[in-house]
C-alpha cells in the first residue's frame, strides 16, 4: 500500500496516534517498503509535526483520528513530498483528495505484485537506516536519530535474552502497550522484542496515563511491564490514598508487612537467600493481594526507565515485594544499555551493561564520576542531516557520549549522578547536581508535586515549587483544586485550604511553615552551605505536558521552565534582604 502511494526509498512514513495494531502495521510496512518509520508524538503542535515531517521528507502520514488529521491539514501545503494521508481510528468526516481510510489504504496494495515488494526487501542492507526516533530535545529542535535494521534487530534479541524473556514456544509473555511508540523504549519493548520472542501485546486505552492503565493491567495481568517513573509514582500515590481509608487493623498489618518486605528484599539484594517465616506470612496476607489489585500478580519483570526515579518510590514497591528494576539507555543506543535483573540489582543503580555493550567513564574525577560513554552494535548511525551534532555525540574512537554523569561501583553496577547540562555551577564555582536536592524536598514535603532548583552563576540556590493538584482528565491541564493527598496534608496541619490559589494568595501560614520546615530539614543534610536552598516560591500552576514544562516521558524541561518563570527567578536575586 505504501508503494502504491508512491513511497520512495529512504523517505518517511509519519505515524501520529495512540498505540494500536495499525501503528505497528504502518511502522513495519514502512520499513519493508524501503521507507523510514517515523513516530510523531500525539502531543506535538502542528508546527512540531511540520518540523518532523519535513525533516524526514515524509511521503505518507498515518493519523489516528480527526483531531490529529487537523494538525496535518494545517501544514500539508508546506510539505512538498507528501503524497497521501491515512486515517485509521475513526471514520473520515469529510472526503478530500489523497486522504484514505485504513480500509482504502489496505486495498491500494492489492494491485502491487509481490515480486515488486520482494525486490525492495532484497535490496535492503542491515546497516541501512530504517527508523527515525526524534529526540524531544530539551534544548533546540528535535534531532532525528537514525537507527539501522541491525541496531533494532540486534538490540531486540540482546535485551530480550538479557532479561530472560521466554520464547513463545516455551511460554508466551504478555505485555501492555501504552507508552508513546514514537519513543525508543516502547518501540523496543512493544514491537521489536515482542516480535523477536513472540510476545502477546495488548493495547491500553488512549487515556491510560490519565488513569485507566490499572484497569487494563488487572484485565491483562502482564508478565512483563515497563513504566516511566511518573507511572510508578502515580500508582504509589493511589495505593497510599486507598491505604489511608482502610481500618486501623488493616493499616497496622500493612505497615508490619512493609517493614518485613523492605528488610527481606534489601537482604536479598545483598546476596542473602533465606526467606524468613514472617515474610512468607506477609506474602499470604498482603503482598499477593496488593499485586492482584494492581494487575501485577503474574509480572516477574517490572521495569522503570526514561527518567530518574526516587529512592522512596523504589523502596515503597520493594516493601510490598515488588522489585522495580531500573534500566538506562537513550534513543541513540537503540534503547537500553544497562539493565538491572531480579537477582542482580542495587537500589539507585541502573544495573550492568547488556552482553555486547561497553561503557567508558570519560575523564573521571576523584570520586570516579565522569561522563558515561557507550559503544557496541546498538550505537546509532547519526542524526539525520545534522553532521555537526553527530560529531558532537560520537567521538573519533566511536564512543557515544551520553551527556550523563555517573560511576561504577566495585561490582560493576552503574550509578547515574546527574546530567552535565543540568549541573548548576554557582557563582562560587561549586558544581551542584539538582535532582538529589529536588527529590529530597519532594520526599520531605508530600504536598509538593514538582520542584526545580535554580542558581546557576548565582550566589545561592533557590527553588520553584508546585503543589499536587487535580488534573483535567481530558486535556491533561493541571487545575486549581488540591489533590486528595494534598488536602489530607493540609487538614493534618489544621489548614482549611482546598485550592492552590487559596494557599498562595493568603500565604497560608500552616502550609508555608510546613514547606519551610521540610526545606530546612533537607538543608541540614546538605554537603556544604552552597548546596542549601535559601529561598523558594510556590507557583500557581503545576508543571505538565500540556503546559510544555514536561516532555513526553515526563522529564522536566528545565530551559522551558527557566524561560517561563524568568521574572520569578530574577526576583530571588534582586530582593534586598540576604537569605537567612
């Protein structure tokens, strides 16, 4: 069908929609027909869609519904290579030339002889590009990461073998597809590894990340599950709020079981294999029920990746006997480079290299921390039409520079300490990684949703804070009403506030004092005075994908926030009073 529409060799097929069988078919079809499979984030604006479609010279764009179609119609006159648009998720509202329904698109291919397709397939080579992953660059325009047939097929097999996915002939694995397929993580787990090992893939509802995911998990009961940190955090919040509502006895039993679970699993992590009697009892009374309630009762592989996860969240799940294992990689390495395993993991580490992948710590400091560099068959070909950027990423010796800082421990486990670009360098010349301080504040003050540390080239550190609030399920826009756990926090403090605006406009004494108390406690544990948070401000609106402060994998886009709140940040440093 792609060939009939006039797809030319090495031209893009853009796919814009939520995960579905059609997404997979369009992706694999584009590759076999000699084009590039190009996922486009459903959250992209028309301009962002134009950038990607033009950059990959798209001949065909596949859209899910009328809403996504509108974005393409708005820009189609500026896409000289575009020959056809296909809509798969809904009936087409108004006919227009070169717009096809999925059924019409499938019919097109009937007239193309098999021999023509086989010729195209036979002409393809393992080292040629077949997929473009556009990195949602936190700075500047996104870059098209070129991945070859060999990148994808090698990684799919290597990663699957490493985590011991079973082959469908022995026992079929089940996964739920819900993370954006335009991102390498979902593509590797849901398409390529799934094809390699014969995994059964179930598609979640499009509102999965807004709340329906757990229902899908309970229905499917997957054997492997990959969540980004925000997914695990949301599950943790939900489980805690359900826990609060249960009887005093149940809360007591749960609290006992969590203590036993954490102790046993931490011992297990450090190589102790005995299973104490109280752990077996807790498993019967609590852990099994919890797993069943969130649909993970058959899941032997629970993974997290794409952004840093807090130790608190990892310990919460570990205490319920659900080890959430971290993996680490990037689009430029075709997905994972290091993976933790159930019998080989450490809290806060991203695990060890996959077999066949190599790591170099570039220019380590006295603590052994340096830039993490990768090499292996999984390293990408380069950025499409961006030779200078490619040279920045891959050095003369073929090492891919990740931009992440990290170190190995004595057992070869990789720990990531921050990003080079994220580092705050104070006026006093001290290098400060922001994430550990932000996480500490979020842990100390449970009402805080997002925290961003600022203070680059400044005399002291300050922090932008947002409160946990109710989010519009349709648009994903954060509202003004406090989230249930935030309300509970306020009530405990004796505050009557129910809205974010009420707390800010009245500078709610109880809440402000609690935040200051939490920040002071974090400051107590600071390594040096330079690492103490001296000032903070509450923002009216939480960060979101909708507002542009978070990327598609819920990573904080620091430059966007810094730009948006530049006046607030400037205010920290212009006030006369010096911080106490």
